């Protein structure tokens, strides 16, 4: 096995499937099956999920809303997604725990590093909701921070694109894919992998990032088995 403990970062938009907003139950089910196969391989899985399919603080701010208020609304959106994913995973027979950076005892444990690590050691999937609990920080930053705290081997950023390209492959058909990149090259080429805060945190803590297509069946499993999937930044 290439990695023992992973932090899987999923975007909220990925949960929309082909919808315009909200959560597609079919997509949720597919993700739960992919994550289940990773757990069955003995990999310890932690997850951070975005909230862009429900509400994004930045777009709220762009429409005149107070940025801090908008960001807190975005954090609550991530909790809705985290609860939906938890439900889908438990439906698939996977033991999970949801921890949130904002206290909400009725639905989740508060984030406690040692407790999270213990859950992972016991084979439970740990989902981290509500970002970092602070405005002005994205879920990318939350994912990197949690990955460092729980001592993950790698951040796997599951997107709908199969890696990092010279340009947006959905807009530019001549864009070419990178198999590997150094952190320096990403800075130099100004490639958007994660936001700068998250990226700098990863760089400083020598935490590799793999960007891969989460929507392709068994991609996650094959990546964990050591196949050359997506783009590795290290």
C-alpha cells in the first residue's frame, strides 16, 4: 500500500452531480462506495468537504453580504454536506465520525486531534466539517491543516478533472497534463491547485498533494495501490 493515512478533499460542487445546486444522491452513493473500498484495503481515511453546492462565502460577499457572516454560512454548508456523506457511508456499512470546528454537540463531536487520530486507528472514517472554524480560510486550507495535524501521508484532492493542466482543460482543448510537479513549479507557473494559504502550508510541511478525478470508478482505489493517477505535487 502506498499510503497508510490519507486526507481526502472533496469539493461541494462535486456532490451536485448533474444538478445545478444541492446534493445528488447517486453521486453521494458512488463516493461512499469508493471510500468504502479504500477502508477495506486498510487505509485510514479522513475527509474534508467543501460547501460550494449550497453556499459560498465569497460569492455572498460579492453580492454585498458581510464577508465574515458569509464565511460562517459557508462553514455551515460544509456541515450539511458532511452529514450527507456520513449518512451515505453508514448506509454502505462504513463506521464514521463527524467532527466540526464549530461546536454543535447534537450532530457532531467537536474537533479534537487526539480523538480524531484514535478514530482513524480504529478504522473509522473521520469527516471534518465547518472548515477551520474561522472566516477568511477556505476548505482547502482546512484540509491541509487537518492533514498536518493528524499526520496524514498525503492530501488527495478529488475533482472532476484528472490532474493539473497547463490551462483549464474544460475551456482549452490544447491544455496538457502534468504527471508530477514540484511546489516551486506550481508557484512559478501560477497554477491553481489550491488557494495560496493551503498550498504554502503543504509546502512548508513537506506534505504531497495529488489532484485526481474522483468521478472515475475505482480511481481512488487504483491510486492507493500505487498506479500513476492524477498529478503529484511534492
